[in-house]
C-alpha cells in the first residue's frame, strides 16, 4: 500500500495582483488542479499532467487568442 501524496501547495499566477484582479492558482502533483484564488472553497478544475502540458502548449502557441477585430 502506498501512502497518499502530500498536499502540494497552491501557487498563485504571477499575473494575479493584490487588488482582486485575475487570480488563478495551480497545484501540481499527480494531477494538476486550477482554482480561483478569490474562492478557494469553490470549484477546482483537474487535469492529468499530459492534459496540462497540451493546454500550456496551446496557450504559448496562441490557440486561445481572440481573433483581431476589424
């Protein structure tokens, strides 16, 4: 029997600010969890490490950028 993974620390995004702006936290472990730091008891999105890797790749490649307005 394996022991449970210790509770990893939530890491706040460097883009978050202290005035209540866009606050996102990530917790890395055997799964990757994402939550709104303003609502720590609220919903949490959970990803496999591979899903998170693909998501980050999409972000860096502009997959989620809004189209330019004309």
